[in-house]
C-alpha cells in the first residue's frame, strides 16, 4: 500500500488540483453546515465553482466523461445559483 508521503512524491499537477477541488467541496459544505456560509450567498457558489474547475483540471490526467459532465453541470449550477 502506498503511503501519503509516496503519493506526494509521485503526484502530478492534476493530482494536486483534484485534491484542492475535493477539499474545496468539503470546506464549502462544512462552512454551510456550521452556519458560516449561506446557500444563497455568493461565497458558497464561488467555492463550488472553483472546486468544480479544479476537478475538471484533474480529469486531464485520467479522463472520465461522466465525471466531466457532472463537474460541468455542477459548475454551471454554481454560476446560475
């Protein structure tokens, strides 16, 4: 099994972007749940949009069409919302 240190040693730019995107989604949801953000506010939408863009960049390494469509729709909904 690969250790965290090994992953960081071998990670590429898309890997880091995927990690940032994941952390962005988790942070946005956490801040929403603890009441720091409002779902109707711009900050929540912007955080989701940035996270979605990071995930899309990460897909340049291992492309998955269904996941890409999901992220494009998520980003679109973040802009509209």
